[in-house]
C-alpha cells in the first residue's frame, strides 16, 4: 500500500510492514534483534516473546508457501508456539569456528541459528540447484562407494552423485563471518553485530525466491539483503530504524546498480 519498492525506508519495521498488503510478500529475511548485545535496539526483555510477536505479525504478509528466515541464538524460539502461523522446516546452524571469545561457565558459542519457516508447510519454491555446494568429502569417497549395495540402484549399482553439487545441509561452516579485511565491510562499527556476509544472505534469497518475487528485509542494517536482491532481480523493501545505516545501505545499492548484475537490477529498480 503506497510504499515505494526497491529501496530502504527509515523507520520502525513493525509500523512499516503494516503498509504492505496481506499475503503479498514472497520472502522475509529477519536479521533483527538477538537480545544479547548492548546496542539499544538489541535490548529486548524476552527475545522469545519478541520473536513470537514478529512471527504473528509478519506471517500475515507472506503469500501461501512464502518463507521467513529468523536469525538468532540457540534459544531464540524456545517455548513459544509459532505453529499456528508458520511451519518450521529447518533450524540452520551458521557455524563460525574463528570466534575468539572463550566461555568461562559454559561452552563458547560458535554459531548463530537461522530458523527457516514456511507459511502453510510446503514452500512455494526451494531452488536447490541455485545453492548446491561442492561434494568435497563425497567425491573423495566416490570410487570406494561405487560398489556399495544400494536399495535405490540395485544390489551392486553405482551410488549416484549430482555433478552440480549437494544440498548445503543445515550446518553451514563454509561461509565465514566478515573480518576487518573483508572488502564488503562498510565500516568498523558494522562488524560483528551488524553486517552479514553477502554470500550468507544470497543463499537464503536464491533458495527461497525467484526473479520478480517480493522480498522484505525488516531489519536491513547497512543493506546487505537489499543489495543481494538488487543483484538477483528480486523486488524488495528494506526497513531500518538507524538513519546512518540507511544511508550506508543506499550507497551500497547505488554501487550495486552500476556493478555486476546491473541488467537484472534495472529491470526492477524504480526511481
Ligand atoms: C543485525 S542488524 C541487521 C544487519 C543486516 N543484515 C546487514 O547485513 O546489514 C539489525 C538491524 O536492525 C535494526 N533494527 C532493530 N530494531 C528495529 C526495528 N524495530 N525497526 C527497524 N530496524 C530495527 C538495527 O538498527 C540494526 O541495524
């Protein structure tokens, strides 16, 4: 309802999302509060209650079969009942082995979770071929596996491997968190608690949307998801409450418009 597409809007996500029609959004990527840092926007009394409210309100905007990804820590959806609104299809572990902080009272936390929800249970799209990863271990074992009896392929048939690669699974250790040296990092302030790697967001966008689909990033930060959507020809709305992040995100979007993938971007970008 009267909200310009393909840009980042400054404001509160819970107000802005009300300006979208119900059942009009194909994918929502929620990398919002985790409830664990000292950032003002992250001071949430109960992250579980916050996430339940988010799921209740945002799921109304999803098309049937549309996906919602929710970032958080291991307990971010514990003891809340999201089932009337969405189906949890995967709980992805984004593993980051290089974290330096050492636990003193428990095990050092080495991962974030990304909950993959679908409205109605069956995804309207899951583009596996767009997100396959190399079969490193499998290829090493390939020769040894070739004469393994298989119920699918006959008693001594060959085990079949997809030459495009395999499903990335639900533990992702192949995408590293940004460092001070990462070319895509917009500022030191954005490191750690703000900016996510483009490759990470790209995997979600490619898997759960197709060109021309509408994607919403309610907590856009410095614009990673909008940039990825622009590159891949998805329509999008970004929402972000911090005006400084909004302008950093808009700068990245402008650069994406003149970078690789600009043809697709021009198809969807409305000025
Ligand atoms: C983890 S960061 C997102 C980073 C983003 N994925 C990126 O790569 O740049 C979370 C962002 O949500 C914003 N935020 C938190 N609560 C918000 C709200 N209610 N409405 C809009 N933005 C909010 C914060 O300012 C912060 O920039």
